[in-house]
């Protein structure tokens, strides 16, 4: 009986010891896992936060404009008025542009343009050299097509202001222009455009390349994703004169013009 009791006590002791060791091992594992997680969190907190890259500002734009154009030379005004009230025809000047900033207050832009018009005005020309013995040429239709390509620079002197005045600019441009005039003409010896049976009729054209210069001032778009602006330009276009032919672009010494332009801007 005593041996049996002693055996039970000994077995109970080893079983309890075994459970105690297993429990201690389990707790140690859990504590160890918690310590590793805590260390990872602390290391994450102490690490340098990632740098967030700021988006680079691209100060560029594009858009389109329309110009109300007035030639300053009398021959060009007579043949191609800004508005012909008789027929309702007018000069159409549409320009596209793409620009970008090259300094804080300076922008550079490229501007291709198309200019065209036609009318049925009778324009009388006294020719310095007779054509087939006729001293006068009379146009019964007048057509003009011009393709200027300009490089413009704009300076914003008030760019530091917080008001609308910061959009004010002055500038200039240089480039080249191709001009083609195409007319229906009859020749006679009468200074007034009256058609007679002996007159000579012809359809003729004249084209030329010329340099082009510009001074301009106005306001650009609002600076947002979309805006509009207005400007006044003075274009300087010298012409090659040939006074022996009945064309306004040959009779006039220049095709200078004053333009009032409305522009629509889109930011990139």
C-alpha cells in the first residue's frame, strides 16, 4: 500500500513538472513573437519616411485665335477691306499657337496662321508698262491667301502682382509669310472699269515670300486649364513692288496691318 502511494506521488510530480515546462515554453514563444513584432514596429517608426515626389509644373499652353485685320496701305485696303459691306465678305485670319515659359516672366511661342479672303470689287490699276498695248488693268474678282509662320516672345512686366494685371504682356515676333493673290482681270485703255468688246480678259496670279515682323501687347489667358485673352498687334510685311501688273500685293509697298485678336488658351 505504501509503495503504491509512493508511486502515485512520484508519477504526479513528473507529470506536473512536464506541464510546467511546456507552459513556460509556450509563454516564452509568445513573448518572443511579441518582442519581434514590437521591434519591427519600433524600427519602422524610427526609419526615414519615404520622400513623396512633387509633380513638376509644366508651364506650357496651346490654343487658337481669330484676328480682325486692317491693312494700312491704301492699295491693300481697297482690294481687301476688313469688311466688304456690299457682298458681306471679310478678311479671315485664323491662328494656332503653342507656347512655353523660358523664364519666370518670359514665354516663347510658335504661331502658324492662315489668312484668306475674296470679293468681287472692281479695282482699277494704271500700269507703268502696257500689257498687249493696254495701259489699264481692272480686276473683277480679288482673292488673297497668306500663310504666316511666326516665332513670338512675350514679356510679363507685372507678373509679381496678385491681380489680373499680372497677365498683361508686351512682346514681338519675327518670321516669314507666303502670299498669293489671284484675280480675274481685263485690260483696256479706259481708266474706269468699264468692259468693252476690245478688252482682253485673263485670270492671273502672283505669289511671293517675305519676312514678317510684329509688335504686340495685350492680356493672356487666366492661367488655369482654360482661359481667353485679347491683344493688339502691328504686323510689318514689306512687299516686292512690280507696278506693271494689276495686283494689290505688287502695287503696294507693304502689307502692314493692325490686328485685334481674340485668343483661347488651353494649359498643358
